[in-house]
C-alpha cells in the first residue's frame, strides 16, 4: 500500500513475526530507532545497490566485448611487481646499514 502527500510517500508491507523479531534485534544492533528507521535504511540499501548495478551496466555497455582496464595500482591475476617498482616500507627507510 502506498499513500502520498505532496512531499512524501508512505510505503507499507506485512511481514512475519519471526522476521519482525529479527529486524528489531538488527535495529538495536545498528542503532536504528523504530520501524520507520528500519524501513528507510532498507530502502536506502536497495537504492544504493541499484545505483551500483546501473554503474556496472554502464561500464559493460561502454567496454562492450573488451575487458575493462584495472584501476591504477591493481595487478592482474598472475602479475607480479618488478623489484625496481617496489616501495620500501617505513621501517626499511629508518634502518641504517
């Protein structure tokens, strides 16, 4: 069921008692206050997941049948750094020979 005012909508769903109990426990763990916060958090997660899916599809559409490049600094499977490319860690920089 949905009802609408000028600036907001109310979305409702019936859920089983077991899921409701689990959601109350989850809400307490996550610091959510009541059903409204639980529903809003769930809807935000759905929206964020959909945005990620849209972005992934855009990448697929852009590159079509070719493999997209890896981000800078990420090695492909089986690739290794050339020893001259390695950056010494802080403890190696402080060590005196």
